[in-house]
C-alpha cells in the first residue's frame, strides 16, 4: 500500500475566503475522527470469545461504538450546516462532482428539520452524548432471561454489568418505538449501499419489535456514514483544487510505502484484556 504526502502551501490556502477556510479545516478534522471510529467499528464486529459472556459483552461494545459514530455524524452535519449551508452551497454546486452533490442532497434531506425519522440525531441526544434519563421501571418489565446478571472481574476494567446495559438498551428501543415511525424510517434509507453492516447476537427472548428497532439503528447509521464520507471527500478535494489548481496532485510529493498493514478483518477489538499480565510489563 502506498500513500502520497503533499505539502499544502499555507499562503495559497490563506487566499480562501473565511467560510471556505473554516469549512476546509473543520471537515478535515471531522473526516479524520470518523475514520478512526469506523476502524474501531470494523475491528469490533468479530467476536473474540465464543461463550455467553463473550457474546453479550461483544454486543455492548459494538453498540457503544455505534452510538459514538452516530453522535459524531450528527456533529459533523452541524459543522457542514454552519460553514457550508447557506454560505457556500451555491458556490460549490458548480464545482463538486456528481457523487458529492448527490451525497449532500441525501444528507440535507436526512437532517431536514421536517424529518421526524432522524435516528442518528435521536441516538446522539438520547444515548450517545447525553444520558436521557429513561423510565427504568418500564424497561425492567421487558428484561429477558439471563439479562439480570453482572460479571465482576479481578480488575475493574473487565467487569461487565449486563443488567445495566440491557435496561438502557431496552429503554432506548422503547423510546424509539414511541417517538419514531419505524415503517416510515425504513423508507428513508432503503436504497443505501451497504458499507459495514453489524450483526449482533441478541437473546432468543428479544421480541421482533426490538429486533426491528436495532436493525433500523444499524441501517440509518450506515446510510449517513456512507453519504458523509463521500461528501466530505468531495469538499476537501474540491477546496484544495480551488486553492492550488486542478493539477495540484501532479505536483511535488513524497510517496511512502506502508508495509505490514493488516487486513481489517484480521484485527479484532477484544472485549476483555489481561490486566494481570499488563502489570508485569516494563513501561
């Protein structure tokens, strides 16, 4: 794998308007962050322990990363709204390629205030960046067999409180079913290409309503994630081209060969770690 490094002349970038410069630097940071979280999600999909506690801890870990990804996607749209919508949108309409324009149109429709099926924003507000304050009395009535357990380890880092996870997850799904029309929410994202679908091991006692809700969460995050990457890449490449010219990539650059980069499906994010062994390591 080869990676080309280009030095961007700061003086040329300084000639951009304030709005262009703010958008450019902000979305580069956002794209970097989304790339890191996507790698975590990809690494977390495969289970590392084939037993009950391994499966449930794996599900909780993946869902934690999904909530974080949804929250960051929502915040990235806020950046786009601040620096792009109503400021640069008309200007960039004639400069972005068709892929980026289509992705922006899909994102704009998804995050429209009239869209009451915005599950990405729902996750951000209810579970990702805020703790909503759920009706636990209600959710405890829906806890399935086996979900009433806590697992305590020799080191706190390996303890896993399944009851807390189950109660919060079920509260979130119940609230989603209260606030969002699940049938209509499917229509919004039905033609989205699949990038990374996540399948979790759910208890056999989980009813179809919960399964449908989680499936919808997964598909909405996938939809916004895919369109966001396409749009951000279009914005970044177009802005560099505006500052440095259409042939900027043919200019002076360094090529680095990356060796040993793993196949992403060969990397797994463990659910438990050997902290006792870590104490014996010399730092």
